[in-house]
C-alpha cells in the first residue's frame, strides 16, 4: 500500500497526540469511510420542491430594471431595507 507521505505524517502525529497506534488510527478511518458510504446508500432519497412560478425577476424588480436601474443597486437597497426591517410589500414600484 502506498500512502502520500504528508498524509502519513499527519496520521502519525494524530496517533501520537492521542496515544494510539498508527494501525488503530488507520483502521478507524477506514471503518468510518465504509460506514459513511453504507449510510449514504441506505438514506432515503430527498425530493426537493419545484417552484411553479415563471422564471425571472419579481415584478417590482422588473419595473426598476426597465427604468434603467442596476440590479446591483436594487439588490443593495433591498438588502438594506431587509436589515432595517422596512416592509416593501406596500411600496410603489
């Protein structure tokens, strides 16, 4: 078996710091790797929700873009308002 020298040195240092043999450290690492792949295979598949909305910008952003405002400027302003707790739901476009 060939192991990268840097990795091997790190493993040796880890074993020494924890009062363990290099063999026990390597065995534990291999066990964890094998268990992780087994657990991942047994994990149920997650179905993510898919939006039914049309792609694009929200209407109030689209209006401002059409007026020539930059997306960066709009984003910064929206971020500032969110941090300040300003409710934009009633704001005129």
